[in-house]
C-alpha cells in the first residue's frame, strides 16, 4: 500500500516543524530533482512525492526525525 495523502501531509508538516532549516534546504533540492509532472496533478501529490524522495535520499535529518518523532510499526 502506498503513502496516503493525509500521512504524507502530516509527515511533511511535522518534519518542517521539527527541522525547519533542513526541510527548507531539502525541499529546494526536491523541487530541482523531481519533475513537476511527478509532484503535481492532485491535492497532496507534492507531499507524497516529497516523502518518497526523502525515503529514497534518506538524509541524516530525516533518519533522526523518523527515529525520534514518528512511531513506525512493521508487521
């Protein structure tokens, strides 16, 4: 199952609040690297694309954010 819009928006907003400088820098890089066609088209598409991009890039700030701010459960 893919990322839901509500989860992607929550993760984006929470990451931006917890790591504002890193988020700003990473968002600019995301915009440069991901074509508009892959981050637009419907509400929340940019958030989904951003979270997927962060997962792929896995910068240290995002690793720390997931570890400290998101309760991840796997089956």
